[in-house]
């Protein structure tokens, strides 16, 4: 994609973004509040007497509301990540970088940090004057207010992130008692510093140079992808004019060259230079231009959401029919739907009981009283139920009758408990003589006892060795 011809190295320019208002600005703030409400509030939600969403790495359990997952269920997380990536591709084919402009964490936190900066230092012109002025107590107070608010928000963000791995209430109590360990202290500080640096100082540089999305988005764009574009046919040639003067009378286009679209751009580009990789699709330029068009009495839409084909053919409105029937939209949409259905189906049939059967390598096979043959196994039993449950253990084989277990035939697990149970399987001497030197396929059956609220039952295969 072409880059802005007015772009200069970061060392030569600091972007002072003017605040904007309008329908897209309201939508951006709505997304800010929705995303941050979910992020900051979720660790404080309770579910079944514990934190609703918690990734307990120490216990190797992941709690997602009514769902309890173990590391063995990593396939669900993998599928969720694939769905997220494919969903981003799908949205990009439809509306360009709308994710970047409205919901990306970098965009959201930059918006919050810029708002805090404006509360202490003023809007664009006031900040430019403040930075150009010599240091004084007033300037120091304003800058200090900005820094304190940034650091507070950054630390709270780091605290919230860690609260997804350490229970939020425990983390808060330990913070009040200065009882954080090195793990909590490091990660709260790390993510707080990352938020502070990215949203406070790097800002648009993350989108321009650090985020790979801007580099490979061109592979997902075509001329029917919805982008933010400048209608050069209508806007050119540019030139200022008195209020109420018709542009055509002076041989000018509707663009009065006020540069408001540049002043509100968080990455500092000029949308009138065409499609650029640095455009994050936040639509601030649309709000600014529409406001100017209203003031000069010209129609809105000089800068608008449209496709390149629509701009070239001077079509207005959103061409939904052609827009949605493109092959890449159908392919991405079909794959996304299939993966979502697969994830939902997998979670629907997910069995909260898991069993692994491991042969005891220290005792492969042995002869016990009355000539019976005994093999020893270790059963790793874990269940994701959040209440105690008793299970019955039995063993069977299609090749031989008379197999039985030695020891307790029942096992009781507490809420989300994992236990390793040694168990011996015995074959009577009468059957063992006929099967000498063979390896028999057997199955362990673990069934719930009583009125279980989930119909859990697991059968695991293993081998029973009969010595010669």
C-alpha cells in the first residue's frame, strides 16, 4: 500500500491529536466502555463460590463460568484462538481495519490515555502551547497530573491482568498487606509498564511499526473491501472560500483544505493521499470532515466509508449485495461458521471425567496366591465437577472372563480433584494357564455412583500380561 507522502521520522514530529465528536466518536467511546467493563469487571464476578474466569496455573485448572478445563483440554483453547484469527480475517474482508480503529487494546488504551492527557493539559492547541512554554509550577502540576493518572491506570490494568491468574480478591488483600510475592509483583509491574509505554508514549508507533497486522492486511484487501476513503472527484481541486460561496463558482472542489482530517488522525496521516497502511480505520477523519461540511453547507460524505470500486464509479451508500457475495467473504464466513459449530459441539459433549491408565513398570506381572496372575496399574483420575462425586471402578476383557480388581472398587473425588490410584488386576489361575505368554486387551470402566448430575462414564484401554 502507498504510504503518506507527508510522513516524517518520529524524531522530527510529535503528533498532537485534536479531539473529535460525531457518530463514530460516540461509537469509539461505546467500544471503550464495553471492552473495559468486560476486562476490569470479569475478575470480580463470582460463579459457584469462586471466581468466574480464572486460569489457575498452580492447580492446572481453567475456570470459565460453568466450565472447568484441564491442560488436556488445550484443544479448545487452540480452536478458540483459530476462530479469533479467522474472525479477524473475516471482519477485515468486510470492513478493513475496523478492529484496529474501534476495539484493539492499543487503540482503546491510547484513547483513554489521550483523554486523561486532555483533562490535565487541554486540547491540541493548549498542549502545543504548554510543551513550547518554559517550565513553571503550573506546567509541572499539569504534567504531574497526567503522569499520576497514567501510572494509576497502568498499574490497575496490570493488576487486573494478573487477577485472571491469581484470584482478584486474594490479590487485592495481599496488596493491602504488602504481601505480594515476586511473581505477582513482576507481572503487575511488567504489564503496567507495557500499558504505560505503549499507550502513553509509543501510541501510533505501535500501529505503524510494531503491529504486523498493518503489513499483511493487504493480502485480505481487495477493491471491494470497505475502507475509509476521500472522494477526490468531489473534493479536488482544494481551496478555501468564504462561507456561503459556491465551490463551483470559484472552480474548486468541496475540500476547503482545513486539514481537520489530519489534525484528528491518531497516526498523523492525510487521508486525502489515498489508502495507506498507517490508517487504522478509526473514522475520526469522517466525523471531522462531516462537521466541516455541515458548517459550509455542503453534503456530508467527502470522507466516508466506501470501497475503492464505489469511489471510482462515484457510487454512494454501501454496496451490500456485491460486498457480501465475494468469494473470500463466503470462504472465510463458511470456515468461521464451521469452526464455531465445532467448538460449541465439542463443549456440549465434553466429559468432565478424565482417566489415564499407566502400567506400573516396577511390577510388570507377578504370580500371587493359588497361581493367579496379577498386573499393577496406576489410574490418574480427574473430574471437573464442582462437587464431590463417588465413582465405581471395574475391569473387563473381550478375550477372557474372570478378571477382577484387588482393593477398593470405589473412589470418591472432592470438587475438581485429581488423584492417582494404584490398582491391581487379577486373573484366576485356571484362565492364566491357557493364556501363558500372551498380552490381553482389557478395559477399565469408571462410572459415577448414585444420582450424578452429569452422565459421566469413561472406559480406558490397556494390556494385561500373562507370563510364561
